[in-house]
C-alpha cells in the first residue's frame, strides 16, 4: 500500500495474538483449523512486527490464552517478557474460570505490568455468563479492562446475549468485545450490545465477511470512537485490513478514532 495513504494516521493494532516460538507454528495451525480459515502468518512477535510495519503500526495489544489453568502463570510471564523486549507492545494477561486462585492471577498480571485480561470462552471452554466466569469479572470490575472473544455461529459460549449479560451484572467493567461483539453473529451483536456504557469493540476478523454498507452501519451504530482497528494476528494481514477500512470512505476523524484514538482513550494510554 502506498505509504502516503496511511502515514497520516497513527495506527494501533487492538487485537493480536502471540505465541512462544516453540509452539507458534502448532498454535497457528490449530487456530486455522478451529476457524477453518487460512492464516496470514505464524504467530510469533517478530512476524507480528513484520506484518504491522508494512502499514506503520505504532502499538500492538498482544495476548495469549490459557486453555488450562496450569498454563496461566507461564503465559503471563511470556507476554510480559515479550513486552519488555518490544516496548511498543501493550500486553494483556490470561486467567481461567477453573483457576484455583483468580485473585492471585490478576495480582500476577498487575505485578508484571500488564494492562488487562483476555478471555476466549470457546478456547477455554466456559460460558461467558457462568457463575465461575463472574468471579473473574468481579475481580476485574473497577480495576482492569477485559478483552473477550465474542461470537461463533457454531457455539453459544460467547454469544452476544451472554456478553450483554456480563455488562448487566458488571456495568462498571470495561469490556472490550472482539469482532464487533459477535463473530458470525453480527446482527445479534448490534441488537444486544449497541449503546452500552463501558462496552467497546474491535473490528478484527469481520471485514472479510461483511459488506461495506453493513460495516458503515455497524460503525455508525456503535460509534467510531468505540470501534478499534485490529488484525487478530495471525489471522489477517495488516495491509489488507487497513485497505478495507480506508476503502469504506469514512471521515478522517472516524478513521483516526478507529485506528488509534478510541483505543487510547479506553485503555488510558498517553
Ligand atoms: Zn483474540
């Protein structure tokens, strides 16, 4: 892409996964199978940067999910290590509803200097509105933001109505709902989630499936300030995602909000 097109924008990738080198290839293959989608890259930090550099990404929200409780601590340490090595990474930690000590996990995440928690109900095998998951939200509310995967037409674990249930029970929780609030369930998502205070969205893993008209509709319904650009790395190419976003013909102000300003405001970045 012509650098003149994007260089006027500050760009933050609000949703990227990274994996330790040893497992990056396998993890990427497994995600590809799970979603039946081709992966753009292998999920290592250096590849994330290589892909993001093509459009001048300034910061990356990076995360990795513990599929079992015994992985929690080592994944949090891994994310913190990557953030130390790459200062433009903004790391979220992980916990699990089956963890023996959720408060201790959140404490670890804070002491490592991470900024919030990422959960993926489908990979972690829990219902987003289950009592066990509520224990996590209880600890996070008023403290740290939560990025949660939302939606999948095959499963109900992270369905938009369950995300709305989280907000109903924890209205002060800062809730970053991935994929416009419901991957493959976009119309349900807008019905359940539009207009809720403290609920924001990223637009990752959505643009390839939706028409330009519907994307413009979603962004205007949620508000551009609540919709964050993201690659869902290693799923999509930064360049292609940016091309699609800028192709929507939104105003410059809307593009600025989506590409970085909304994210900085929500996560409290300078
Ligand atoms: Zn994710």
